[in-house]
């Protein structure tokens, strides 16, 4: 369609009225609804995208894809409480949708409901065993729930699936450091920083772990690097003061 042509060729703003005209003629035109939402997001109009998805859900309440798209967007906008019923309904309509289980798990974990989140994470991983992000999030949730060994195993698997997964290296480094396995932790934290030098949170964790391992000079250097990028980082400043640097 003309609308899709315009959007995929970088003219998302021009595509929006074309999608809206298509939907005025045929409200059941799923591709136009999907395209309209993408165009609105590409033009930084998330509230209009939410409204478009809500209209889609009203028009087709049993459309699992509409429910998932609406729930996922609400999660991205930090509206987890609003997202949860749509994600739950998407799962009722399509129980084999790994993304819906994962998104619902993220909502529940963010709300501190790990007991409710873990079965959804487990189902997401069962349905999509090769998803590194799902395994990483599942592993972190397991560890936060006290199942540290199982959590480490999931995050290690995430790294096996995606060797350059920065967040997984950082998460694994944190868990290993908390267990006192400092040499292993440092390998993963160093890799996270190597892969993404501007990742200050990982660099701070690396610095603190270096200090714990007795490598004070190296830790101080990393802390100064954190402060060079973020002069207001109080944690790095306190850590430097604690080692007298």
C-alpha cells in the first residue's frame, strides 16, 4: 500500500493519514492497524499509538496480537498495571505466545511479585528456548528469589546463546561477585565493559569488584573513569574515598 511504502522509506509522518484513511474504509484491516501504530511510534507519538491500539482492542477484543502489542507498548511506557490485563488476555487467547508470557513476567517482577512472575518466565523460556533476553531476565528473577544457582545457570545459557550480551555479562558478574567468586565475576564484568565502554553501571561494578579482589590501583582507575563520564556519580565518589584515592 502507499502508506506502507511511505513508512518503510522514512516518511512515517506522511504515512499516518494514509493508514487512517485505509482504516476508515476497512476497520478490520490488520496490516493498516499495525502500520499505523509503528508510524506513530516512529514519529514519537506514543500516546496516539496507545489510543490506536486501544481502538483496535475495542474493535477486535479477541485479537491476541492487538492485546500483545498494546500490553507491550504499555510496558515500554512504564504502565505495567495497565499492561497486565491485556497481556493476561493475550495469553488466554494464545497460550503458546512466548513474548506475552515474558512481558507479563516482566510486569510482575517489576511490581515485586516474583512468585507470580517466575512461572511466566519459565513458560516463556520453555516456548522460546533460544531467546537470550528471556533467559537473562528469568535468571535474574530466580536469583532475586533466592534460587541463585539456577539463576546463574540461566544467565550462563543466555551468554552461550549470545556471546556479546552485555547485560547478561553484567548480571552474571554481579551474581558471581556476591558469591565471592571474584575471578569469574571479573571476567564477565570486564567483558561487559569491553563490549560497551560507556556502560557506567557495569564499570562501577567492575571497579568495586577489583577493589574487593585487592586490585586497588585498577579499581581506582575504573572509578575515576566512571566519574569522568558521570561527575555526579555518588557511589563512585564514595568508593574512591573509601580506598583513600
